């Protein structure tokens, strides 16, 4: 979903598991450590403990520390203390009711060193209960003022610090407060473990600056390498607002969606107000509003009691979206309820426009397929010549099985548009219609096989008699002529493409072989060893040229479908391209395979060959997956790789291959989509009606 948040935090449940694992590993290390050779005098400062290597700390050196508690959570066996020389994690006894040392308590700790999972720790003495004695009460020491660059140093783990940073987002995760923060070019998280009442959550911290006190915690991998950083705070008092990033007006202006992020208009630092009717809410992510001049996505983790028809007033900042600006909310409040507005009735082609993104609409479409997905029921739909997707967020179990392909459905929902294009201009690519529930989907006509329309066609055929037969014969001749024309054009295109391949591979190879043999001839008498080297090079070039010749011959074969079906031919072609086995090739077939018209099979094989060849030769991929999906009245072939990707718009202008694939698919009334981004691989998908 556009505007979604990528959390930088470790959820509390994972953090608790890590802490418990620390204890288990530490206990195992203590049990296996040998007592001979340990110092008679215990270590008395945290600096001495933190200076040990993991191997040294694993020998269970005695420790006797005096310090102040900077963070305590006995219910998950978590305790941090600071003695002025540094901070360290101490494994305390587990206490489900969180009874134990509190922040600010002065304590004496007797134990032994442990390697820990990231930094050295203090464990209980071997075979004994943890010895942590409270000797007094007070306040924690003044934290060390730091910045994000220093915060990212791995050795800062367990330190008691304070930092001023920009709070990008505020959210709740399983009752815990999570802040996404940034200072300079560095990002980090802040975690306050709950349960925390929702009404006490400081939602207005978003898009503002705050001073945060806390213990430096680390996200790490099994190799003891840091993969993320966060601060663990004990209470809301450790998070002190210090003002917004820029001065903001007390009463922001009420605006429409069309005024956002225009040149000379409302910018990303302008706090604005928007009022609209909720058309769809997605818990923990945001909601869609229908405002006076269109639809708008509002990103907010703040829990808002919004259902379709709720009137919401939002204050926030405009942010650029994929096809249209959205609003990152500072605050969202309910100001009333009303009836849902009448959705705009449009054809699918009219929905695929940037200004319709987020719009509340209704449209009719033919159902091609339906299946359960991770975010609800997905519907494959067709309206006129446009194939698009519908998503129903909430539906009864098995509801999608009651929908028969070929039915005409009326769908009500919110428009979502994905884009394609270059770095400057983004254009509409794919359409998705988001519906809140199954109630937003109505069947208005059964599958067309026994509809009045087909009965009318049959009656007209009988009535017209001979005239209809003449028309059918004439239409057939025109179709055959058109098919012959397309086949002739395809043959010419294939010849041109393979001529280029022969020139770029076989002809160049033969030229290189000729040069090597000429060099061998010149050196045969005077330098026989050099001549032998040239002959060996020529032999290697012959082998390479032979492989290229075999691959080209495979491409020039008519189809090989007289010997195997479409799936087998594609798999065999992939194997021939990947003879050295450096790429993992796989194939998945969904639905019931069935024979297809010859021109359909030829078209899909050629498209598949082109996509596989491009993936092997140009993408640098290590994995290629084929997916053949047989639907009722249609078939889809998808070839996906994990290569370097490319700019689709730029490549379509420069290469024949992509244009040729599109022409093949459109020639049979189908469609072709190419989804590729730099370093995110490429997906080529062709759908043909059958």
C-alpha cells in the first residue's frame, strides 16, 4: 500500500526472546568454563569488563561491581547498570511482576563475565542465583550527550545517552510505543515497552524534534555484527518534545487534493488541513478520504474510529506518492458520520488516470479468476480491452469459490494506480480496485454462455440462414488473410533478429578463429610453441561457436511442440540457455493444462524464449522462475528473474525485443506487462484469451 511504513525497530516479543537467549547462552558458557586460571581479584569496573574479548569473557572471570540502574525490565530478565566508566548488561532473575531494581537504584552486583551475543555481559556466579543487592535509591546519572554518528558506533552498546533527533513517525506495535527517528543521514528507532494506554501516546511528536534519553540497544546477526540501532526508554518522561522541525501555523488552512505539491503551491513543509468522508480504513496504516475534488490517501498509525461514512478532519504534511501526493497525518479526528457519497461510475480505462488515484468509484467488469491472497480475495477482471485486479479486504470463508469466471460483476471501491516510466515522468501502468468487503461486489450477470445475448445470436444465425453463412465464410477469408499477414511479418521480424544474432555471435566467432589460424600459420616454423597456443585458442573459439550455433538452431526450429507441450518446450529452452548450470531455473504450472490453438502456443513460446534469453544474457540473474497459469478462457505466462533490472520505457524505445513481444501478444487480443526496477529484477507477463 502506498505510504506504508518500514519499521526500524525490533518488536518487543523478538527483543524478549533475544534477552532470554542471552541468558541461556551465558549459562551454557558458564557450565563449560574451567575454573583454573581465573583471577583471584574480581573485576570492579565496567570498563575492564567491556575491554575483554568474547573469548576472554567466556572464561567466567569474577566480577564485583557498584553502579546505578539505567534500565530495568525484570519480567524479561533485562537490567543495565552504569558505574561512570561505562554501561553493561546484567542478567537478573526473572520476575513476572517486574519486582526488582528500579531505574536510579544503586546496586552491588556479584557475578562472572560472559561473552554475550553481541557485547560482553555479566552473568550470575556459576551454580548460584544472581547476586544483585540494592544499596540505595536515587536518580540515574546524567546521560552522555551524543549524536547519531557516534550512536552508530558498535561499542556504544549498553551506554546511557541522550540525543536530539527528528521524529519521522509514531506508531504502536503490540502495545509498545515505537518512534522512527533520524538525525543527519542516520536512522534509528526508539522503543518504550508497554502496555501503554492509547490515549497517552504522543501522536503529535510526528514530524517534530525531541530529546530522547535511553539505553543504546543493538540489532545484530549470528556473527556478532550490528544490523540496526535503537534506544530503549523507561517512560514517556524520557522523550522530551523540543519543537517542530519548522514553525507551523496554529490553524492550518483547509485545502483540496489538487493544490498539493504544485509549483508555487503547498509544499512538503506546509501544515494543512483536509476534511473528507472515509471510504476505506486500513488499521495501523491509514485511510482513504473522499474530499471535494477527489480521493486522498492519509498515512497515519494513529488509531482512528473510522468506518466508511465517517467524516474525518486531518492535519498533516503533503508527501509525494507514486502517482499522486498523499498526506502524512499529524493528527486525525472524527467530526461526525454521514452516508457514503455516491461513487463515480466509470469504465476501467477512465479509471487508469493519475487524478483518479484514491477516488471512490464503481465499475462493471468480467471476472476472469478469483483466489485468496495475503490481503484478502484477489479478483482478475477485464473491462473492454483492459485487464486489471480487484482486492476485497474482508470476505466470508470460501466466498471467492462462489464466483464463477465469466460472470459480470459490479465493484465499488477505491482506485489504486501503480506507475512506470523514467526518473522524470511517471505514467499510469496497472490498475487495482480496493473494496472493503464482499458487500461491495455484486453479480449483475451470470457467465455469458447461456445469457440472452448468446440466445439472440443463435436465433439471428438461424433466421439469416444463407446470408449468415456467406458472412461467416467472408469473415473467415479476411481472418485467414490477416493471420497470414501477421505470420509473414513475424517471420520477417524473426529473420531479422536471428540475422543480428548470427552476426553478433557466429560471424564474429568465425572471424576470431580465422585470425588465430593466420597467427598460427605465421608462427609455425619460427615459434612452434606460440603457434600451438594460437591453435588451442582457435579450438576453444570453435567450441564456443558450436554452442552458439546450437542455440541459434534451437531458436530457428518451428516450435518443437510436435514433440512436447508448451511447458516442456519452455523448460527445455531454459535448460539449453543454462547449460553451465549457473542459474537456478524453475517452472510452476497452475490450473489444468490443455491444448491451445497453434498460433497461441507459438506466440507464448516466442515471448518466453525472448524473456528467458534476455534474462540469461543481460540481467546477471542467479534465479529464473517460469509460471504458466491456465484460466477459464485465458492463459498467462510469467517469466521472473532476480537480475539487475532496467528502465522499461527507455529499453522499449531502443530495442526490438520488447516491442516484438508486445506486438505478438496484441496480435491475438492479449496483453503484455513488463515490471522492472534497478536491482529488483524483471517480471514479464503475457496474457492471451483462449
